[in-house]
C-alpha cells in the first residue's frame, strides 16, 4: 500500500493541532500514537516513512518545554518503583533482624533441650510433672 500523496501535509496539520491543544481526532497526547491517530495515518508512517516528521514533532514538544506524555508516565512509574523499592528494603531489613532473633531462640532452645535430655539419661533422675495452668474457659 503506497502512502497517500497528502500524508505529510496531514501529519504536519495534525502536529499543529496537537501542539496548539486543539486535537480533532485524538486525545491530544504528545505521543506518536496520538499524532498518527490525529493525522489519520498508521503509526508506522511516522516511524518508517516519515521519521523526520516524528523527530520534528518531538523537537517541537521539547522546545516548548513540554514533556511527552510517555515520558511523564515513565517518570511517575519511576517514582512509584523507587517508593516500592524503599518499602521493600525496609521490610527486608526487618526480616533479617527477625531471622537473627529466631536463630538465637532456636540455638537457645536446642541447648536447653540437650541439657534436659542429658539430665534424663542420668541414672536416678526423677521426672516430675509440672503443674498446668487452667485456661479461663476451663480447658488446659
């Protein structure tokens, strides 16, 4: 399929409408997708047949001090990911601390268990049942 003769003119007109904030056929986003939609051309018309117009569009957006919508979206995502990473780092530090405490508790219980087993294996050791505490609902 060959490009329409007026394709470049339609792209230029669409660029002006989007940059002026008066889009007629798109959402007016500062993206190639919106530009192609506004011009009524496939996106690859800008990326393959008319990359000079695509580059010109991005240069005009940048010259106006505006960020393309895709960059704005990516910047927001970067901020969100940094927040998640900080939260994960805090949680990971807490988990590492918890693991250290649990390892200490397991080691202490292992030592006590070994001592009790050693005491039980001695001749003449008397085993006594410890009194149990009654639960408020009457169960043990």
